[in-house]
């Protein structure tokens, strides 16, 4: 454990910021640090340059077993800008241990969370006791939303029998979680035009078509109904969660607790009871911005909006983007013109009955003494979609907790979480090694 702590403190001291006050030199330094760790363990590793600038770390540690399964471990070495240093109790890149926690930027996201996977693989590799072949994949652009690593996964000729991702959290301090699905997204920008210039609302209001009125009509056509569900064209392809997942959700905090925790109010009377279905297993629409008018008496000729559709397993972003555009166009009044553009990311879903996921459940229970909750996340992780497209089952877990202050001042990671991560890594390698 002492060696692992020392490694974490060393890696965290590198200010590998990608989002905000980007530090190109530190990004390459953090990548080189991981490469040297693999090489010192007898493995091979190199930097792979990417269009986005931050290099990938691609490496390998071989098992002595010729027919061992190949397991990829994925994480990211880049971190968020720490922001105002005055808000930190200790400098963000001078890792400090206080009250059983390591305080530093990147402590929980993702250096501290990921490193036990690499540390245990290297230690087993040096001892000649690796039960699986390990492929190492660490990126430096996760915080900027780049898909460089996803493109690498899609083009990678070798693949793997499984991938382990420690970049998420636990249900609570005792119970681990296994994430089985993530939502994808269609992020759309729309512009509605109803005239060539502004018109006086006193002279022309009621007769001239107002762009805001037309835009609001269009947006109303894509919002959820009284039952909380989206129009059917935006639900195309939805695959319902498995019975095992639904049963596992009963042990999670209630929807009331989850919404209250972020100061939010339920969208309708059944939203809290259906919280986990709504936020992880069903598509959703949110309008983020509406603009174009002025605080004066005019008929607005141009209005804009940004909105997103979170999509789930079984759906494809291309189809949903097409359906979204059509719903908006069909709802516009005559005389209104629509300009539509969208960025897309795919969802991911992994079968909890797959042998790899079954092995993961055994390993996490062995490591922690508690069976993992089977959960989904409503967020979007593009690299998981790339693994799903390749047919590589992903074990997505981790040991973060909400009070780790991810992305906030005084980000931290529990020392016990390092121990949990190391125990889980060892158990996962053993369980996966037994599959062949």
C-alpha cells in the first residue's frame, strides 16, 4: 500500500491540465510517467500522438500463461483546471494527506481512481504472476470531450476480451457499483427565422409571425408528455433494463433524495418513483438556451435555441437527430424557416449476464465483501460506446464518493479507496484469468 500511495502522490504532483489553463508540457510529462511505470515492470509502452494534441499512452504487460485472456485497462491522466487557488486548503498540485484523504486536483478524477489498476498489473507482472495479458490505454483529453481515444479504439486491430474502467463511484462507502450502460447524446442548435427585419409590435403585432412564437411551438413538439415520456420518434429503439438491474435499483437512494440533493424539483408526480428509469434507461430532452429577442416592443424575426436529447441503449444518434429535426420542422407554422445542426455521441450498454460481467460481480464482491449494485449512468462516455461497437465488454466501476469534490476545490480521494481499488483490481484479474 505504501508504494501505491507514493505513486499516487508523485503522479498527482504533475499539473496535467487539459481543460482550462492547458499545460502541454505537463500533459506529456504525465503520459511519460505512466510509460515509465509500465516499462519498469517489464512491459512495453509508448506515446501515440493524436489530432487533439494530448498523447495516448499505449502499453502492454504479458502474462506467463500463453492462452491467457487479454484485458485492457483504461483511464485518463488529464485533469480539470483547479480554478482559484485561494479556494484550496492546500496547493492543488502539492498532494497532501489529511484525515485519511489525499487532497489534490485529479485525486478522484481520475489518477487516484485509475492508478490501482495499473499498479497491481505492474506488481503482478514483475512477479511473473499476471493471470491475464494487460493492454494499457490512458488518454489525456477526457476532460476536453475529445473523441481521439474513441477513434483509436475503433481502429485498433487487436481489441481485447474485456476492458476495465475505474472512472466512476460507489453507491456508498461500503457498496461498490457496476455501471452497465451510459446514455449518448444529440446536442442540437436550432435557428427559426420568420422575417428579414424587426417590426414594431404595436403596428404589426398579431399579424406578423414572431420567431419566438414559432420556436416555442416547435420546442413543445419534442418535450415529454404528462407521463414523462418523449414522443415516440425520439424513443425509437429503446431497450428496457434487465430485471436484475431493476431489482438492484431498489437498494439505491430514492428519487426524492437524489433530486433534493441537487436542489431540484420533480418534473411531474411520478418522476421520483421512476427516477432511475427516467435518468438512465429512457431518453430525455432538455432545452438549455433560448435567445434572439430584445427588451423592447418588436416582433422578433430570428430566434435560437440549444437543446439536447440523451439517448439510451438500442438507439442510434443519427436516427434520433433525424427524428428530432423532423418533429421540429413539422411543428413550425407556415412562413417559419428552420436551420438545424447537431453534434452526436452514441450510448453504450453491456449485458449483466455476459461471463465477463458475471466475473466482475464476483470480483467486486470478493474485494469489498458486498455485492455490487448494478447501475446505469445518465451521462455520456463516448469511449464506452467505442468499446461496445467493437463488442468488447466493459467493466465500469470505481471507488469515488460524492464528497470527494470532483472538479471542485479541495478535490480528494480516500486512502481506503486506494486499498479497495487495489483489492478489486487483483480480484478482477484473477476472475477474468479463470475464464479461459
